C-alpha cells in the first residue's frame, strides 16, 4: 500500500503531542469514556475532548455512543 508522504507526516505530527500519547496509551486496552480518560491521564475534560477530536480527525481514534456517553 502506497500511502502519500503527507498523510504519514500528518499522523506523526498528531502523535508528537505528549497528551495525545497519554490518551492513546489509555485507549490501547479498552474503550473508555471521556471521564475515564480524564481520570486516567490527569488532564482536564476540555483538553481531553480537544485531543480526542484531533485524534479522530486523523483516524487514530473512533467514537461510539452508548446511551448518554461517548466511548473512544
């Protein structure tokens, strides 16, 4: 598969943020709600939501609604 170099660069740029890497580490074992990610990382809820949006935009996280909560 021949992925354009710009796409690869965008993925690495997205992963270069330490907060996003903390979130990715939490999400590697199980789907988690935003509040669980906040608790596990020690980051604020708005900051976690921002980074999750960036990760989703670049295809590095997926969201799934379960009742009133969204799990990533």
